């Protein structure tokens, strides 16, 4: 069996998902340690996440177009909505808290990434 890079990435996501589900089902409070580790240093998390995103995107682009990748990302939107809807009151409270901060300044890196991706996809669809 020859696994492609996309196969391996899918397996990694499966393993990480099963670990998270298992931990949340057995010791949900212990997941806080993971969240604190990941989000405790936002600058480092941002840099590592950007590096991982670039690496993953390079492998995906070997087999898919940016338009296909972007369209597949749309699947994540309703899946995340399902997850967040279980905590709707908490999410609304969090959203109100976030919106009352300097949200644009704090979100500048992801905003730049999203605008770059949007321009790339629009270019690929309408100009290429």
C-alpha cells in the first residue's frame, strides 16, 4: 500500500481527532492542559501554525488546486457550527468579549492570510 501525502495527512487528523475525543470522553478537564499549552503563548502558536499551514498547503497543492482546497475548506464551516452550537450561550459571551477589544489589531495575521488566499482563489477562478 502506497500512501500519498494527503493519505498521511488524513491519518494524522484521524489520530489527533480520536485522541481528542477519547480525552474529552474520559477526562474532559485534562484537555484544559492542552489548550493552555497551545494557546498560552499566542505568538509561538501563530508562528508554528503558519509554518504548518504552509507545509500542509505545499503537499496539498501537489495533488489539488487552490480552488479545490478552498472548496473543501467549506466543509469545515458547518462542522464547526455544529460543534460551537452546543455552547451557543458561551460562544455569544465570548464573541461579545472579543468584539469589545481591538479585534482588528489582534487578528491582523489571520486577516492577511485570509485576504491572500481569497485573492489567490479569485485569481485562479476568474483570471487563470
